[in-house]
C-alpha cells in the first residue's frame, strides 16, 4: 500500500488477479429515481444470500461518492462523469464481478445515511476509517495511510506549522462540512476564525487568493493541490497531525460481500494496481 507516515511517503500498493482489465470496466452516472428503485427491487427479492449475489444478478453495482474530493473522486462538470483514484478502483471492482459500475452522487454530511437508506451498495471517495463509521456500517481494511495537514499559501510556510500557530482568532480557516476535516477543526482549532464552505473544491483556490489562510485536509489532497498551484504549500506531509487510513464502506452484517471486497483489495495490493492508481492520480 502507498502509505504516508511521519517520516516518508512509503509505497507498497497493489492489485487484483480477479480483474482482467483493471480499470477498463464500463461506468455510468445514474439518476436518483433509477438508482433507488434498483436497490429496493433487489433488496425485496429474498432469494439472495448476499448483496454480492444481488449485484451480480442485476448486472451493476451502485457506487456512492461525493465527487468533490480530489484525487479520489471528482465530478467533472465538462463531461458530467466521475473521475479519480477511487472511481478507477471501483470500475476495476465492478469488472472483477462481471458487472457495470454506476456512480451515485452523495455528500459528506449524508454519506452514511444514504448508504443505510440503500441508495447505493458501496461508499467511496477518500472515506476515512474510524470507529464511529464502523459502528453503523462495515469499513474495509485500509488501502492508503494519510494524516490531517494544513494546506496554506507558499509565502506562509514558515508561519503556519503547529496547531498552536493555527488556533488563533486572526487565522481564517475554510473547511468542508460533514467529514473528518470538520471534525478535526471543531476539535482542535476552536479559537480560529472558521468558515464552513459547502463545496470542498472551492477551498484551495480561496486559500491561494487570500480569502482564507488555512485549509485542513488530508495529506494526499494537499499534495495534489500544491502540485497544481505553485501559490499553495502542503505543510507537514512527512509529519501530519493525525494518522488514519482510507477504506471502502458497505452495509454491515454481510460476510460474503465484505470478505470478497477484502480479498479483492488484497489482490489489488499484491498485483501493484493500487500503485498504478497512485502514480496516475497523485504524482
């Protein structure tokens, strides 16, 4: 797995022998009324031992993703298609099952409730593994290690390093709602001037142009935005404030589906496919 530790960005990813074409599976974006009906119909049919069997019988898997968190998930307004690390991964996952991947837009505040309401089969897009989510759903083993870091202007790289540097009333923070970024800000940066910005994609540009001083985000996202805009700087990428892992989230209590997902992820790692996704979307 590609992991970000306190000293290096280490690389030991991988891929799957269950997949013949890796990321070449067909995909579609589904209208809400179509996707919900599809899941409800399958759920009502009690002959299936597992959601895995339902998915194979219906011929497609519904993948819930916010579409606002590069490099994992991005709804490209020019194509109206999702793209990113986890989008390619889910196309590969669908191909391993011999089905189509259909992507359903959700949001970070509603990610869990939408999953539990059967609006999709799996939630992806840079989902952080934590015990709160595991109490309500099943979160897979991790595929990427990361931490929370400040994305700041390059000219401020000697100004904002520690929590103490940032946790001041004069420091302006932009944060997206409903996810672990907001949890970190609400927990550790209570003295700062915090603004919740609905569209996560807007925040890096607002930091770069001086509207905000800091964006608290994940290491990978900070690296991607800093690489794309030389006005920005990804602080502490070798020594993040926290350590967590990204995973994929499904309904709990389905051993058949969860064990297949875990085996597929192991094969992705062993065959180097996660490495390939990292090279494509992060570096």
